[in-house]
C-alpha cells in the first residue's frame, strides 16, 4: 500500500532523513521507532506532503505522491495525528471531528446549510468510539491533555483514511491513558479495517501491537521486519544499547 | 442535565430572536420620531456596520489580516457612481453590478495575497489597496481624481434621507442574515478551522488558500454593497473613501466590538461613529482618539466588548454550543 524508497530530506544541508525505507501492506500495524531526532516525524511530514523530499520516492496505492499537496494526499486516503497537539482551539470537540467529515464528503463549499444539523450521527459515532461523546459540546481546548491527544486521533478518523499515521499517539500520557489508547488503536485497526503506521517511544507498547517494525537512526533505516527479527537484530541492539528487548 | 441545557439554549435563541425583531421594529419607526440628522447618522452606522462585518469575515472568521478593507468599499461606491452616471444600465442593475466589481477587485488582490501569511498578507493588501487608491486619485478623466464625483444620478425615489435609511436598513438586515448563514454553513465552519490551524486543515483535506480566497472575495462583495449604500445616501464619492486610514478605523471598530463575535463589528461601528460625532471629527484629534481607543483595548479588553460579555455569560459553565445530541431530523 505504501512504499518509501531511498528517501532523503535536507534542511539547509542537515540530513534529517537520509535513506529511509519503508513498506506497509494493507491491514498491517507498522511501527517506526528510533531515538529522539532520528527523523520519524520528518518522515511522516514527507509522507503527508507537509514537506517535499529532496530525493527518493513515496508511492501510495501504486501512485507517486511525492509532489502532491497535503490536502490532495488526504483525499487519496492518508490521514494523520500529530505528535504535538494540533487541533482547532476555537471549535467544539464535536466541530473538530465534524469538519474533518465534511471535508471528506467534499461539503465544505456548501454555504447555505446550517452545519449544526449536519452529520450529527456520524460525528457522534466517531466520538463514541473514542469515548469523547459526553464531551462533544465542550470547547476543544478545555479537554484534558490526554483527551486532546484522543481528539487528535478522532479528527484523523473523520477522514475515514485507508492509511492512518499516528505520531506518538501516547506521548505525555499517564500509564493508564497509554494502555487504554493502545487498546483503542488495536480495536480501531480491527473494526475499521485500518492500516496503521505509528511512532512510539515506549518499546513495550511497540512490541505489544506492531506487526512490523522499522528502526531509524540519524535519518537512516537500519532495520525493517517482524518484531522477533528486530529484537534479534545486532544493529538495533547497538542503537538501543541498554534497553530491554 | 443535557436536556435541561438544550432547553436553556432553545429559550436563549428565542429570546435573541425576539430581541432582534423588537430592534427591527423600533428601527422601522425611527424616522417618524427622530431628527433628520439622527436618521442620517443611523444610515451611516448601518452601512459602516455592514462594512465592518464584512471585514470580520476575513479577520475574525478567516484568520486573515486585511489591512485595507476600505478599498472594496470605495470600489463599490465608485463603481455604482460611474455606472449610474456613465452607463446605460438601469439603476437597479448598477446597484447589483457595483458589489460584483468590488468582488472582482478582491479576487485579484486576494489571489496575490493568500499566498502570504500573517503580517506579509496584511502588508500586501495594504500595498495593493493603496495602489487602487492612487489610480482613483490620479485618473482624472475617469474617476474625477481628487475632486471625486458629485451629483450622482441616484433614482429620484431614493433621494431622501428616510429613503436612504430604509434602503440601508433592509439591505443591512438581509446581508447580515446571509453572512450569518454563510458563517454557520459547512463553508463557515471550515473557514474557522482554517483560521484556527492551517497545518491541521491541510491534513484533513482542506485547500486553505482556496478557502481563504473565497472568503476574501465574499468580504469584498459585502464591502461593495456597503459602498452602494454610501452612494445612495451621499450621492457623491471621493478618493478618501479608499484611503488606508479608513481601513484602520474599520479594524478598530472590529477589535472594539470583538472579532470572535458575530455582532461585535456592528457594535464597534456604532460606538466609533457616535464617538466621532460627539468629539467633532477634527482629523488630527480623531486619529489621536482612535489610537487611544486601540491602546486601551489591547490593554484591557483584547477580546472586544461583546467578546467580554460573551465570556462573562458563559463563564459559569464550560463553553458549549447549541448542538443537541442526535438533533438531526
Ligand atoms: N523544519 C526543520 N528545520 C531544520 N531541522 C529540522 C526541521 N524539522 C526537524 N529538524 C531536525 O531533524 C531532526 C529529526 O527531527 P524529527 O522531528 O523528525 O525527529 P523524531 O524522530 O521525530 O524525534 P522525536 O522522537 O523527538 O519526536 C532533528 O534533529 C530536528 O532538529
Ligand atoms: Mg517526532
């Protein structure tokens, strides 16, 4: 479904991504791991079109998406959540998700229907799934940090993506929140038939749900494969010296 | 709890509607008991309020910084004046065409400016707007240059202050209703999403430049409508209508009323105009007053007067909006 080859991104000569390789098959849950500054977020930004690669190719469903703008890539079926909270602060929780559904259904140029009566059921369906339905009418910024992270994900779900990118979905969460979020991601993958690509620092989480793992170090892919193979990989062990596998 | 709340918002909505109807009723009978000058002043307030509200489509709802909205007001007014005086079009067609000319100019300026962000966007609107002003100011044969155009051929029936007032009242009400509907449509919600977060909007599939450009053109159109109302009232135009200080005044009106409230700009326009009348508009002093208002606002009421009121009303409960669960029907 997604093929990334020899991807390079240079920021004024600094190679944030320098030879990233990644293949994601339909229906898989794939993790990208690597130390801080390894280039994981930059890789995501390249895939979603927020950054333009310096070299290499990105193919989604057999199509080159390298030069497309983010909104076009979204309409092709890739949606994402962000590492740092990135929501619509002056809109309600409900509207945050609703606007993403409106966009998917290409209704955002409709100027004459009252929005508060549109797509109510669909929006609540997503909010119920992630457990934010009772907070639907709150202003999004009045949510707790953990709930805002969940809203992050709910907005992405509004696009009904085929491929969902989650950039550290549990960053900053308490252990309990992390556990329930991971459970949620697993459920979503099953119930919605989603393909998920995520980054995560907690290795227990990663090995708990990933069906495939790609390891980055200093912008480079140093290994890619099944969790068991990654665990046994010498290069990975060296990169994660001291951590328990 | 949630049904109670729903009932509360329902009641609030009905109350607001009644209030608006009452206000319109009073406004309707005003020419029968107020002085001619007061009616004239109210007419000025009405078209200025429309102008400030149109600016707020871009500013408060679209997150753009149009530093020179008055250009579209001026272009609308000049277009109406020129069409009435020099074209064979019937007057009502001239009145309809003038806002379209303003929207056309907004399309040109907007296409260039939406590529830029924040202050750069603002500086570019200012520069291009002043260019339009310079053209109007210099092109004697066509626009009358700094003399402006006087004795505009406004139809006889509209040539009285009450007639201009009623026209302004009707057009203002209809335009505000349309703007309200647009801002609460999917287009409007997406526009507010664009204002809130560009990056996120792109990743949920919204073409932000495209969206902002449409909003900018709409704003230009309604500013042009305000320009037509000006022509009906004054029957003369001059380049000062599209000088940048006019735009600065508009920005202060919007900030004063509150740019995240729908009626804030209307309120701000009324206050600033009344203030101007009481203080007697002597130019240097006037700018000083406006400057002082701006400083006080930034220090004490950054959300504007109506923004402040809204905050007070909703501070008892966390902010909610009136969408009831499964209200679809
Ligand atoms: N826009 C930018 N301009 C310059 N350098 C950048 C930019 N974005 C990222 N970098 C640099 O590229 C490197 C990779 O950053 P990136 O955010 O992709 O890492 P990451 O793997 O996501 O790290 P973390 O685990 O901390 O989120 C970092 O050294 C970062 O400072
Ligand atoms: Mg990162």
